[in-house]
C-alpha cells in the first residue's frame, strides 16, 4: 500500500505540469495577482524587490537613487493546458505599458512532491 506522500507524487505526474516564471514592474503587482485569480491559478511564490534589466531595452531596476524602480517576480506550477492563456494575459499586460515590462518564461516540470 502506498503512503499519502507517494500518492501525491503519482497524482501530480498524471498531468503535464509547467513552471512559469513571471518578472514584472512592482507597479503591476495587483494586476498580476488579479490575473492569476481570474485564471484560477491559486498556488505561486512571489519575490518582491527583484533587481534586473531587460535584454534589449528598458531601464535598469535597482531600487537606487539613479534607478529607483524595482521588479517583482513569481513562480507558479500549472497544468500545461493553462500556459497559453497565462502567457496571453501576460502579453496583454505588457502591451498596456511597454516601458514597465512583463516577461514570462516556461519550463517543463519533471517531478513534484
């Protein structure tokens, strides 16, 4: 007989899951949280005060006098079938104000517990 922990691992493996990492200007925090809520994505981990700079353009986000803005980021693990809709919503949010920048990255999740 399998323990509860083993059953949980088996249940997660039945679905193809993806890790989605989203980086966004802190000014968009409420919009990102609302987006997740509307898509019924409940589980995530968020990091506030993330430093960085875009690959091609965009100002640095350092939280300093010279570069005062900051990013936040979050990681969510979702079923494969929700990824395209989440990315579409992220793109829509990014298009609202290109200077603020929203980026999303997707990885396969091999195993979970």
